[in-house]
C-alpha cells in the first residue's frame, strides 16, 4: 500500500513539474480551463439571482439596481487594479477575482441557509464581488500580451470569449435543475467549488513578472494610475476606439436587463423558453469564439469590429425587440452572441498590440473603467425608463403606440421590446460613425505597435508612468 502511494505521489509530482515547464499558448490553456470552470459558476449565480429577484419584485428596476452596484464597484476599483497589475505578482492579481467571488458566494450561501437573504443583502454581496472582478480583465489581458506573440492575440482572445459563452450553454439548464430539486443553496455550493478549482489552476504554470516599476511617493502613485488615461487621450485613434466600445457597451446595457422580463412577460412566465433562448444564444457565442480561435484574423481587424457591431445591434438587439415568438428570439440572440467574440477579440487584440508592456495593466484598466462605467449607466437608465415611461406609454391608448405600435406591438411587453430597438439603433449608428472616421477605422496602420511606442511621442507617457 505504501509503495503504491509513493508511486502515485511521484507520478503527481512529475505531472506538476511538466505543467510548470509549459510556456506560450499551452501554459495559457491551463489558466483558460480554470476560467471556464469559474465562469460556469458565475453564470449559474446570475441566472439564479435574476429569477429569484424577478419572482419577488416583478420590477426591471430591481434587476437594474443589483447589476448597477456590482458594475459600479468594478468601475471604482479599476484604476487600483490596473496599477497593481503592472507592479505586483500576476499570480496574485489573477487569483483575486476568484478569491473574492468564492468569499462573497459563501456569504450568500449562509444568508440563504439561515433565511436572511433579501434584496438588500444581495446588493451588498454583489457589490463586493464586483470590486474583486475589477482585477480579472486587466490581469488576463496583460498576461496574454506577455505570454504570447502578437500573431496569437486573436486566438487567445477567442479562447477568452469561450470563457464567457461556453458555460452559458450548460449553466442555465444546470442552475434550473438545481433550483427545482434542491433550491438556491445547492447552486451556490456548486459555484464556490468552481471558484476554488480556478484558483488551483493558477499555481500550475509559470507566469511572467509584471514589467512595470514601483512608484514612490503619493504624487508618483497618482501619475501611475492615470497613465492609462493619458496614453489613450494622446492618441486619437485609440481614443476613438474607446469611444466606440464605450457607446456599444452602453447600448448593450440598455437591453441586457430587459431580456429576462421581456421573454417572461411575452411567454406567460415560461422559464423553459427563457432558458432555451439563453442557451441557444450561448451556442452562437461558442460558434463565434471557435471561429475566432481557429480562423485567421483579417489584415484590418477594425473591419471585423465594425461589422460585428452592426450584426450585434441590428440582427441581435433590434430583432429581439421586434420579434414576438421564441423562434425569432432564438435567431436574434444567436446572432447577437455570434458577433460578440469578434468585436471583443479584435478590439482587445488591437489594444494589446498598440500598448507598451510597462503600461498595459493601466491602459487595460482604463478601457475597463470606461466600458464598465457605461454598463451601470445603461442599467440605471433602462430600468426606470422602461417601468415609468416606455411600458405605460406603450399600453393600449398610450402616447407612443401610434408611432411604434406597428413595430413592437402594444401591451405590458411592448415597452420592454421598444428598449431593445432603441439600444440596437444606438449601436448601429455608432458603428457607422466609426467606419467614416479614418483615425478610428485605420487605427492599426496609423499607430506604431506597443514595443515601438517608447519612441517619439510615447516616451513621455512611459517616463511619467514610472
């Protein structure tokens, strides 16, 4: 027995040594597997809490408040996260989001087990989760740029798109089964386990050290965390790119919180149809991410960004609002998710290619700050706008029925549907605007790559960042 145990230990040690020796895309794949498992838990929580809150409040505004608090915390903590990513252990910054998610989910589990869970306690725990999630995007984006050659950026970003889309095929169905059989605590327990697995994978591979240098003194720290803002502001192409993605994030947020209420109202509270729509949409996301991961990136990635935005806005959001059957919703949500990996993957590849290593954490945190700030703004606008204006005015005899009734119908769900049409129109107009502004549409040719950015105008940014 002892001999077998010793042999098992030696074999395990040999496997761990080989994992630690991995580099490049293989090493990144180990981290990626952990993030897929972690994202599975996050999707299950989102699905569960969305239904739990809607069933108890019946208000889109309640869902908006919960989401706004989480994203707001991410926004507030983004500058700190970017500065730390450039200066401290990548292993630590990568783990922080999963450690925080595991801790806050454990708190939620205790609240549900003791019968003390309510709307306001969930707001507090969701806000804490959002604060820890501020570290995830800049840490992983910087790790991709430092572990891989630029030719593999789109592939790695496609894999990260799979992290967001792949779990949603299984998570809604699994969460629904656990809810029906064992209740909310069972879902939360599974989610905690998923975060612990993700934390474990971070210790299996070697991670590059951050290239940034420590900042001494209060003034230097202030200059350090603002380096990302300054670097982008001094380059019109990157500033325009950030404007595009921020407006698109706003348009997506306007419709995001309305999806669950729209389908539940139009189907008579049919959770099965809701789960089907979300799962089929996730299949579209997986297809898009696989195409991005396995295919060859176009010479001009911005064309992919603009085209993907138009597909998301017109065939996705606007079609969701106009549609009145599950078949149309499935079609629209599939194409919306199909476009997302191309938009996110190509945009992120441009940022990684055009940003010097020494300020990547802060630049990526800046893009996260702006894009994530747009989300709670959109959520905050969408909920009250639907509940207090669009829904009443789209009821029979309402002021807007004569203008939009032919497009989205009338009644309790029409105002929610109209929100999707408005959001899709905003995204489409923004994409067309980016196409005609040369500094944005041709940003890849007009700016030098990050490794060359220290020359000329980029030298000021890098020296001040230190």
